[in-house]
């Protein structure tokens, strides 16, 4: 698992440098500015990963409530500190910005793991599912106000997977999923969905409807990935990437850079690496010695599954365009450090799968 993470991080550094150097030079900055920042975040993330590995995963259950409440506090703080980059998603910490919504995903998984580990005496009826869903609703509502629709969807998906894995009635879960779809439809009809979010959904259904507006991201992404062919245009030689035709290419659309410059072989290799990572996550869940460990490992794996599928899917037209980072590859500190902490928790669970007996 660590080898897979390190390979993805090396690919991230190469892709970030490739797609940002020209634009940085154009604006009078050093070509390695974002590369150096990504390396700094990588070092911090590796430190967080190693530190998390050293903590007995079973002890994290005792910290679930404090971590959960701190993250709720940070999400409230985001809403009162004022907008950064036009939205209220970040807390400014001098030269860097912290995105609490990323940390809230880990906090929620730990909280749900704690609840499920204490559910032996529960009847697992519909009311129990409603009570567990309340732990999702609190951070999800605060994140929706930022506005951010993608992270609450990830949280709801994690909840569905964790509850299903531990024996919840599939009919009950299906009812919740249908209710979520109906709520989304109602929000759309009453104008609660933001105009740019509506435009992205429309562009997903009909990419040619607004090729210079909402459909621009997808159009440019498809052109770039399609031009990569089998072996790619060559690292640092992708016309779309080097020309900065793709908005947010170092963050949400980093997979596009890999597809254009490393071709189908490079893009498929990334998919295989993620597949191996998700397989290892499932194996950690299967071998965990405690209910808490199994629940947390399953939740982390579910989080990675949806993030990878959504991010890669939106770059090739299989999902609506959404501001969601690709774990370990996208530029940015909050996502990278959170993903590293998640892997550290998986490693901690796996390292302690066989209790030492004296």
C-alpha cells in the first residue's frame, strides 16, 4: 500500500510541474513554485501517515467524538471567516488555506465506526439507521452551505457502504437513497441548487449545449485525453496541458494531464494503481480484529472508491464535472494530507491485525 501511494505521489509531482510551469513563468513566478509547494505538502502528509500508523487504531475510537466535534467547529468557522476564491470552503492560515471538509470525512468515518462498534444490542431497524444518518447530516448541512455538493455525496455514500457491510436491510438503504434523489430533485425545482451546479449537470447530459461555458471543461478534457493515444504526447509536451487550455488542470483535472502526456498506458496504469489500493483497503477491512477497525477500513475504502470514480469519470464524460480532488494526485494540501491520514489509519489497522499474546 505504501509503495502504491509513493508511486502516485511521484506521478503527481511530475504532472503538477508539467501543467503549471508555463503559466507560472508567464506570470513572473518560478516554474517550480507549485511543485515545491506540492513536495512540502507531500512531506507533511507522509509525516501524518507515519504518525497515524504509530497510533493503535483501536484507540482512535476514544478520540472519535472530540475529532468529530472539532471538525464541526471548523466547518462553522469556515462560514464566518469570509469567502476565499469566491467560496467559503477554506480557512486562511497565512500562505496556505485549510479545507475542513476534507478532514470532516475522516472524522465522520471514525464516528460511524464508533457507533457501529457499539451496535451489538441494537435492533438495526429503520430508526437506528435514522440515528446513524444524523451523524452524516450535521457536517453535510454545514458543507452544503459553503456551497459544496460533492463532499456531502461522498459522506452519504460512505454511510451507505458502511451500513450495508454491517448488515443493514438493503430495502431500508434503498429507501434512503431514493429519498436523497427526491430531495435533490426538489432542491433543483425550488432553485436551491446553484446555477453553476445546474449548468454542470446540463453540460453532462448534453456537452454540446454550451461548449464555451459549462461544457468547456469537459470538451477540453476530452480533446486532451483523446490526443494522448497509446503512449501520449510525451511528458512536458502536451499541447492542451502546456497551453493551459484546461481550467483547474493541476487540481480537479490532473488525470487529463496524465492521459494527454502519458497516453492510454499511463492513464490505465493510474487506474490499476488505484484498483490495487482499493483492493488492499478491502483486505485490511476483512482482516481487522475489531468491529471498529473493520468499519473504519470499509469507510475509508468507500471514500476512495467514490472519489476516484467521480474524478476520473468527469474527465472522460462519465460523470458531471465536480470540484473533487483525485487522491494523492491532485495539487493541494488538504486533500493530500487527509488521504495520507486515511492510509495511515489503514496501515495501523493492518499492523495490529494479530494481537500479541504473552
